[in-house]
C-alpha cells in the first residue's frame, strides 16, 4: 500500500527514469502500455495525478518503492557543480550521475534528522581563503589541519574529519573523476568521487574537489587550474618535495617518489618541471617516454600503502542500525528503497546465509 495522501512528485519520476536510464517510451513499453505517453508526460510535469495502479506499475518497472514518489525534497542540478570531467562525456551519463547524486543527498538529509554531525577539524568555511592564491590556501589548510610533513596518508579520513561527506560512486564512465556540492540546507559539503579511479588519481581528484569547496564559492574562469594547483601544493608542498628532485632524475626515481608521496609519476614529473628542476626538453622527454611505455594510462607502481577508505557515509547507516536500533526493513522504509540496492549503495554486507544439514 502507498502511505499517505500527499501529491505525487513528478520530479522523482524523472529522477527514477534517469537512474534506470529509461526513456518515456521504454518505461511505457515495460509497463505493457498501461499509460499513454501524453499522460506520463503530464504526470512527470505535475499536471496529472496518477492512479495508485499506475504508481504501482511505475514503481515496479523502476525498482523503487511506491512511497518514493511521494517525497517532497529539493533536487539539485549538479551541472554547475565543479565537474572534473572531459567534454566528451554524454548527456545521458550526466543524467545518471546526477540522479544517483540526488538520491544520496536525499538519504543523507533523512539520516541527519537523527544524528548530529560534528567535525573534529576546522571546517572549510572557517578557513580564510579570500584573496589568497592556491599555493597559500594549500599551506594554510595544511597548517590549520596540523598535517605532518611528507606524503599525506588517508586524506579521505582527514577530509571527513573536517565535516565533509565523501561519497564513492560508480559513475559508469572513466571520463569523470569527481564533483562537489557546497554545504546547503543543513547538509554538510559533499564530494562525489569515482570509485573506479586508481589510488593516485583518486587522491588528486579528492584534493581537487576540496580546492573547489575552499576557494570557489563563486565559479571563476580559472577554477579548474586553481583547483589543480591547490591539489598539487597540498599533496606535494614545494619546500618539502624540491629536495627530492636534487638527485639525478629518471623514470625509476619518479616511480620511487610516487611511493613516497602518493601521487602519480605524471604529477611528479610536472611538479619537477614547475620547480625548475626539469627543463622544457626534459619534460617533453619524460612525457614521450611515459606514452611510449603505456604509463600515461597505466602506471607501473601500485600505491598499496596509500589506501583511501571513505567511512562517514557508511557510518550514517551503521549508527541507525547499531545505536538507534533500526532494522534493515525500517531503513528501507525511511529511504523508500529495496534492501538489495540499499546494501550496494552503502557497501553493507549481505545477510549471512544459514547452512543447514540433517543430523543423523
């Protein structure tokens, strides 16, 4: 049964279609043509209220609980969030990613109704970035957060301690690394990160998005470059890393430094050049060598000592389960999701299978 008598939210029908990558025509076909396209379009635009039978049929095809469509929460267009992406990404991919991001945001909003989210580190909006260049912002942030010298391990944990929720997500494409959404309407800042990135790319992308949250409350023309400079300066402070470029440089040297700093060989090569430790000719040589050996797409060194494990999102669920006494069924009711998908979204283990045998 559908609970309550509030109005059907057509925006959530559109979100559900984008989530499942269904056109109106495909949704109607999967509903066995129970509704005309004109009627479905009017339902989606809030001009027609669907019958309970139509809602049940829509929900079945979209694999969402019928009550899902009776939520009235603000949805966001993340197009103008600071995407770190290639221009070739398709419109359909953007729609899917936005739908998933909005779904997480809806859940977080509900979870935080019962939990106080208290940062342990200085919140980003209290860090003074006004009028400062990315190098200085990176240095100030490291100082305020008391970051030790050298390669920074588990930057995800550090960012989460500052009250930012990191959401690893399957973007369905490698053409997008991440994007962020500023704190608004009682929800803390969010960083959505492509869960399929290599460790070095994940770390750089995470800091890139942090740079946006710190510096770009209003978008600027140079924001992508500024966020890159911030990320490189935070992960590889000039005064510390330039000593590592004082010895004879080689691909092997850059591979060794990758293990130390937790960044890609390409980032290290570019950093050496930007510090004047590598000539223009040297930069071009290493870029050619990296391409020739296939390292630009798949570098040889794995950063097993720099694992990044987001936990704040999962903890929101675990607090409800372990401390507030919610069952999985009740969490499904709160989120209007089915259990199998909820477990996938939040990395929850499946129910243990009970193996029975006859006692002779």
